[in-house]
C-alpha cells in the first residue's frame, strides 16, 4: 500500500529520519521518503494507514489531510 501523508511540523532532514525510523520500527521493509520542503511523507508499506499514522504521531509529529 502506498500512503502520502502531510506532516506540517517536519522541519528538517533529521525530522525526516526520525519519521522514517518510527515507520520502519513497525514495518522494517517499508520504503519511506520524507521531504521537509514539501512536508510530505510517502510510505510504501504492508502496515495499515492507522498503524503508520500512529507511529508518526508517537514520534511527536502531527499529520494533516491534504
């Protein structure tokens, strides 16, 4: 499943790495692209959207619909 999520408080590449690690903690095979400029996180994963969004919010980031 491919997800595209808007994460408005992702400020820098370190934030993107933190989000990537949070997602890969629940799905080690996930492909994650986090772009702090566009605030978009693209995820290719077998995990459900709810699980992925929970991982991101647990890491301290908010998600908005786009």
